[in-house]
């Protein structure tokens, strides 16, 4: 887990491009811009089904129920171990 805080655009793109996944599992999300930015940089996304991200990313990620710890753990494990899915 890496908490980067604010980054200039070029540093953000570099960080996202080299990341294993972006995890955005908030219980509600207005849009999910960090996940869209991550996907645009080729970074896999783990997000909740309650967010608009399943529609925005059209299945291009792992989508879990808010508060579903086991599904979140499983998605994170897959992202870490199965390079073909990334």
C-alpha cells in the first residue's frame, strides 16, 4: 500500500503505470476519477459494485460489494498473483 498524497500529473501517471492495482472500495462514490485515471494508465482497478465504475470501466477491473472483505481480499490476491489478468 502506498499513500502518495498530491502528485503532479507526470508523477501520478508514472506511479499508476507501475502499480499492481488501484483499490477504491468506498461505500459510495460520486464518479471515481482516481480509478478512471488509473485505468487510463493501464493500472488495474478494484472498486465497489455500488460505484459507477463497473459501467465506466465496462468490466475492466474487479468489482466487489462494499464491505465484502472476502471478495476484496480475493480480488487483491488475484491482482498480485495473476499477471495475465492485469
